[in-house]
C-alpha cells in the first residue's frame, strides 16, 4: 500500500511541476521558414520610371499565403508622383503588396539588409481586413507600373470630383 501512495504522490508532484513549468509561457505560432530571397529590412534598387532613378524600395514584411504564394509588403521612396488635387508631388508610397514574382521582376540590386522600417501598422491592418474579405489589392505587376497605376487612379478621382462639381471655383 505505501508504494501506491508513493506513486500517487509522485504523480501529483509531477502534475504540479508541469503546471508551474508552463506558467507564463505564451502560445506561439510555429515559425514558418519562407523560401524566398526577400526579407523585412532589405532596401533594393528597382527598374524605375524615367526621372526616378534614385528611387528605392524597402521590404516591410513577407508573408506566405497558401492560396496566393509569397506576398511582399513594400514601401517606395524618392518618387515623383503627381497629386492632381493639390499639384504637389508625392515622394513616397508607404505600403502596398506585390507577389513575389512581380517583385523579382522589378528589383535590380540589393542595397542594404538593415534599412529602417517605417511604421505601417495601420496600413497593414487596413489591407489585411480588406484582404480577408477578398478586396485587398495584391499587385502582380512591376513596381514602376504600380506607381503609374496609383498616379492614374488619383487623376481619375480628381477628374470625377471636378465633373461632379465638388471642386469648382466660387
């Protein structure tokens, strides 16, 4: 009988030990190794639009979506995108998402691997919320074409507001 009590006592001690050993441990997602050349903090030269040869892009985040493949979140700096509503020049785009293939076709030279990352949390959350609803934009074209797309969309929005009379002079 004493061996049975001793066994039960040992099991009880083991259970208590295991309970205390896991206190404070966070449940973490398993680390997924991405098979890609891109990583957050990389700054790249890319095939730019004419006049923007000094422009660079920075990788902000890399994610693997099983249905879509590897998606790369980037920012671009030193661009000259016209903002028709104010006739100002937009010099950066803080966040957009490309397929890995589109980015591979765009980049020409790795400049550095430790570029400072801008805070794009709110942009990411907005994109992610749209993406899970099937509405988040993922570009499968070169970076320079994405900039052309944004510039054209800004121009169309401005023209549409003028047609509707929202920007008329008094």
